[in-house]
């Protein structure tokens, strides 16, 4: 299955063949539905505001691993690797979990895309995994969205590479254990911003991921430890765990229905 081809057809359907870029000026094309609010974190004045759940389209800390766990999610306005705009920071802790999550504007059963910027500062070596991005649902109503394997569809993370100062982007697919994770991009740099691009196909239980300007899209099966991936995706989450601790920054999150 060539997923990229499906994605392309969704983008151009309805445009008369033969129209170049200039020829589109007179064509009315509906704008894609935005699924995420405040993707650049400019509406968050403080870390406290970032962590709060206002029951609307906004970011919040969803794992609620005690007061100290929640405080590991912060709003950063410092210059980080050349980015001085507001951004979310998730701080490593060997005993606590923290999640940055947002509910989509509407549950997603059809194809959609996600893009986000990430800068990883540190991955603690104990478990050698962190800076997770998960797209899925909130079904168990216990520890927030994407807190258990059965809620996750997209399951991405980073690990330290053998070379000092380098990291690898990996994915977990299907029922595979940690030892069989798929390496998506090797030898990326710590303390450097990267743009991760996702094209998600819920009905096909599959998605594509690429690092913008560095890798071609890699086709992946959805994570499905029970053998059945979620078909109705409602949340995006970024996380640092007590068994997967890391410090990293998130900015410029875009999610769009197609």
C-alpha cells in the first residue's frame, strides 16, 4: 500500500487537471479544518495556565502524577537553540510522569496530518527512551489520554544513539515489544530543532512519519498491542515517563483534517 499516494489525492481532488499554481487563483478550495488550538503556545501566559484544563480546545497536563509530576510541564520563553518564542518544556524525572495533551476539535476517523517541532535536550540513560509523541484516545478514564498501550495509535519516541550527542527517532508498531522498535531517523542532534511530519490513516491502521528536510516518509503500522488499533482518534500527547525520562521542548503543533 502506497500511503503517500492516497494522501496526495486527498490534497488535490476537485482541482481541474492542467491548472498550474497560477491557475489556482480563480479556484475556490476549502481550507482544511484545524484540529489543534494554540499550536504555538502564544495563548499561554504562564506554566500554570499551560497545565490547566479549561475544558475547551487547549493544552493541559493530563497524567496528574501528583503535584510535582504536573510541575514537570512548563512554559518556556527562553531562547532554546535559536527559538525564543513561547514553547512547552517537559522535564525529565526518574520517578514521575508528565503529559502535554490536547483534545482534537473533533474525533478523527478519516485521514489527517500532524506536524510539530521538537528539540530534545536530554534522555536519561537508565531506560534510554523518552520525548514521546502519541496520537490516540482516552478510553480507560483513569490516567488521561494515551496513558495505556491500547489507547495509542501513533507511538513515537527518541533514544540516545551510540555516538555522543546524537539521538534516534523510533516508532513502535503492531504488537512488537520495545526490543523490536523501528528506527525512523538515525543520528539526529541533541539540542537542535526538528520538524516531525505525520500523515495518519485511521481506517488503514497505518501512518507515515518523516523528519522534514532530512528523511523520506516511512510507512508504519499503528501500535496495537491487543491486535486492534483505535479507529477513532481524539487526542495528541507528548510525554516523559518515570521509565522513559527526558527533557525536551515542543512548539508549532499543527493538526489538520483533510
